[in-house]
C-alpha cells in the first residue's frame, strides 16, 4: 500500500497549511487508497488532516501521488517502471496547462471515489 507523501509523523506544517488555506476560502482535497484506514498511522494522518479541513475520499486504486497547488504547480510521484515497484520518480513542474489537465483527471477520480466512514 502506498502511503501519502513522506512527511514527519506529526506534519504540523501540513496541518497549518490546510487550516490557512481553508480559512482563506480555499479547498483542500485528498484521495487516498481504500485500504488506507487499516494502517493506524495513516488513519491518524487522515483524521488529523480532516480535522484541519481537508476533504477526503477513498478509491480502490490511484495511478500516482499528486499535488496541485495555485492552479499551476504540480508535484507528482510516479512508480518507476525501470527501477522496480518500490522506486518512484518525483517531478515538480510549474505549468498552468499541465496543472489544469491533471486537475481534470483528479476530479474524474474524485467523482467516483467514496467518502470515508467519518464523512
């Protein structure tokens, strides 16, 4: 199971960012793998971010880890087909058209993903 992006267990910077974005009228959404809540550490992560204002849904599969910010910044972490299944390639790209395209893909998955048990 892929966990969310690697971050410190407490991830206070992430929680602060979610609260700041929500307070300024922004939206923070995340799609997690359906089995995510079976891992206590990841379930705690999801609960803390939900308490900060993140909207979460769960899908049976995701093609890559993805963050889109400010309608132009994209961070994606993709499985590396050459190096093996446990290795990824991470890209940071600033490109509004790519961000718009990937946002459409995100929303397509979001529409079919299920809300979590606490929603």
